[in-house]
């Protein structure tokens, strides 16, 4: 039964650590940076695909 107090101590340490890291992240206001980084691969893909497409030319009237 010595394992239960150890598990409680470790889990409380993890909870306190996560709360401290969350408070640090909120204080730094870096949430927008993560969103921008997540969208960068999509933006690069659009930049590569867009120039490859050619607009359809209207048919020539004989």
C-alpha cells in the first residue's frame, strides 16, 4: 500500500506543473503564434498549387 501515496504525490506534482505552465503561457500570450504555425503548411501548399493552374481561355470563334 506504499504505492498509493507515491502515485498521489506524483499526480499532484503533474497537475501543479501543468497549471504553472498554463499560467506561464497565458502570461506570455503566445496562443496566436501556435495558430499561425499550424496554418503555415496549408499556406505553402496553396502557394505551390495556385501558379500551376491556368485559366481557361475562351474558345476561338471561326
